[in-house]
C-alpha cells in the first residue's frame, strides 16, 4: 500500500515508519526536519521502502508533493506537539496543527485517498480537578490549552470532510507516548526527561505536587495502532494503556530502572495549560482488534537503556 506519512522523521513517526517498512508498504515521508531527525530514518536507507520530502506541511508545495505521490492512505503525525509552546505561541500552534493539517486533509481528498489516519490527543477531553473514570471517545470535549483546541478542531474538520466529501478517516487520541528516540531536550515527555536528568546527575524538575495523572503508552504500541487504523476503523479511538499513573509513580519507576534510591527533585509550580488528571478508556480500540503489548516497567527500562546508549555514543563517537 502506498502511504504518505507526515512527520515521519519524528519520535512517533519514525516508529510508525518501522512498522510500515516491516509490512512492505511504500512510504512517502513529508517532514521539515525541524523536530524530526534524519538519523531516525537511517536504519531503512538501504531498504528502499521510503522517500523523504523535506517540506513544511503548511506550504502549498507539500500538498502538491502528496498529490504527485498518489497515496492510498495518509498517516498524519506532523504537528506542533508541545502544550507549553502552544500557550506561549498560540498562533504558531494554530498555523501548524490546524492550517497545516487542513492542507494535508484537502490534498488527501483531492487525490482520492482511501483513508486518513490522524494523531489527536487525550488533552481534547480537558482537565478535571479531581480523578474521574476513564474518558471514552464520546466524552464531552473541552480545551484547556491552544494545543488541545487545535487537536479537537482538527477532528471536527475530519468529521466535516466525511460529510462533505465522503473522506474516510480515523483519529487516534493518544495518551502520553514514551520510548526510544524521544529527546529530553524537546521539553516534553517526562519519562525521557526524568531518565536524562537522573543519568546525568541533575535534579529532576517536577511541576505541581506530583499527583497529576497521565495514561502512558509505549511508542511501539502507538505505531502498531496507526498501522492497524489505516486498514480498520472509522472515527476516533483512544490509544493508551487504560491505566493512569501519577507523576510521582513515574518518577519512582524511572529511579528504580536507573538504580537510584532517592533521586534529587526540583519541585516547581504547576504550569498554565497543564491538564490535571487523564485516563483513557481504550475499550473501543480493543474491540477494533488493537491492544497495548508493552508494560510500563518494561517500557521504562527501554527508555533508560536507550538513554544510556545515547550518552555512551556522545562520549565515545567511534
């Protein structure tokens, strides 16, 4: 199957590419490499399973490149992914996550793609000041940050394109993805940030009281969900573990994996735009035939080992 993968050189996108290449799909990657990294694609250079177009999805030339490729399916991951950056720069967030997404969707419509699979997020369900039951796909959506708003409106555009143009689509509302290739320097992704701080002897910065919850999902499970979604499903599905963990629990899990009994912690005030409690109901995607395979302790070990390997490479580049 010919697939156009936007954001394919990024953290999640490169793992989706791994799964697409393993499945024998022919893939066009559209990525401007501002957040993505060319080295994330190196393991596939000799296989000929993908082509990289170094383009910004907000530009007309990116839409034209998608049209020229003529994909049967589009997996749309290119995004401005930071909640905090969206609060600081809401216009940029809108330009990338909404206008850029719309350009991708319209090109997919024009080329007659069979399906568009897009990345949304658990933030579309908004914040709760007290822990509640897991958010299901039909749960009322609200926005506590520009990022959450653009991701919510993006899904509404997909719903509109289905009504107007019969475009088939699936949106995956992701929990907090973590795993190898996530960069602590990006400023989001607490498992990678905690691991990097602990393994370099720096205090771990924690915002708030450490009792906020998130639903953590390993990136390889996320990749499998996207490949599955291209051939099955319609509408929005939550992709997570179905279990919430507090920031303190994540801190303890990373410390255990790193072999630290009492990591130093730099407690900071809660940040504007942060969601307090998130748990995702994954019943819908399980009924669709997908379920997470990688447990949290195993996944954290995966991140710690990848962080150690990356630091050793920096110290001895031979």
